[in-house]
């Protein structure tokens, strides 16, 4: 019947005496806290190193999520300069510490803590970061269409227009009033990046329909995982909600956020 190694006892045992373990199931989609506004420690597990062979950022990258379609999210800890002839991803940056200046041709923009920008796939870009800068990212690493090069600053005070509220069938509270503005719509991927706001509301738990990185510009929200913990997201915090993550939304005051969805 053969022998197997029992890690608990440190001994080889006949396999018939051991219950063979099933392989671990694929992890369920969940909500990942990437960074708090006060930079207090988070429980999220990050993998240090480049996303793939095309990543211009090497060990500065801390990835918390990546899927088969190449949607990735995490943190970048960077404090120097880097020039890239053609940036490999479409990537949203949300600053949590320090500042970074992005320069492409004659265009230049600087984002500081609480601000956000997008680097389009194919952009010739120079990245100049203050020492010990930290930002959250959401990137589409695989192209499904033509590049949309350029750098885009995201205006947290952007004018918003009415957008669809949640499905009435999932509401606990009255329907909220929601507004949004897709400040960047990618052609190389399905990423849409912009600003959204809403009056307070509460809805039941349901699988999240999309991947979404959100950074709260104003307000707070409680995201409750089905049969799991609740996560309070406060102003300045950044979270990534994976597609399919079963979570409930409760906000008791006005909420405004940066988003990247796909």
C-alpha cells in the first residue's frame, strides 16, 4: 500500500493508516483591503515581485490579486526614477504615501496622497517617485484591443451625471441616488476608471458582478462577506473586490469614491 510522510509526527507511515487529503479548493472570491489611509497594517497577503516578464516594476511590486484575464491589484513601494519606452499595462495608481510625477512627452502630472492617475498601455513614460512612496494599483496586463497611450489625472471633484442605482430587488433600504463619470475608458482592455458617488443605502449580499478597485474619497461603507467578516472601508482606504465575492453593502452617509472596474 506504500508509505507517506506524516508531517505532524515527522514519520513515514503506511498510507492505509492516513486519510489522504483532498487538494485545497480554489480560493473563493473575496474583498481584499490593500491599504488604510493611516497606513496601519492590513491582513492581506501580498506576493513581492513583478506581475510577469513585461513588468517595468520589479521587486517594488506587491500583488494581492491576479486572475486568468490578467487583472491585477496590489501595492507599489517605490522611491526612485524609471523610464519606460512603452508601458506594458493599463494601470490605475492611488497614492497612499509620498508623491509621484508621471511624464510623457511634453505632458507631466504629479499625484500626492489621496490622488489618482492612469497610465495607458503603450505609454512612453518616466516615473519619478519621492523616496518611500507607496501607491495602490489596479492593472490590466493583457491587451484585448488597441493601446490607449497617455497619462490621465483623475479629478476627485469631477462633474458627475446620474447613473443606474442598484437593482431594486436587492435593496434593504430605499433606492439611492447614484452618479458617476468614466474619466478613463480603455481601448486595450475593458477597464473603466473614474469617480462615483451615492446617497446612503443598504443592500443584501450578492456576488459582485465585476472586479472593482475602490478608494474612498469621502464617507465610509461596511462590506459584509457572506458567512464571513465585515470590513469597514473609511475615507482614504483602498480595497479590491473580486468578481463573484459575495458581499453586502451598508453606507449610512454620502459616499464618493475612485473606481476601476472591469
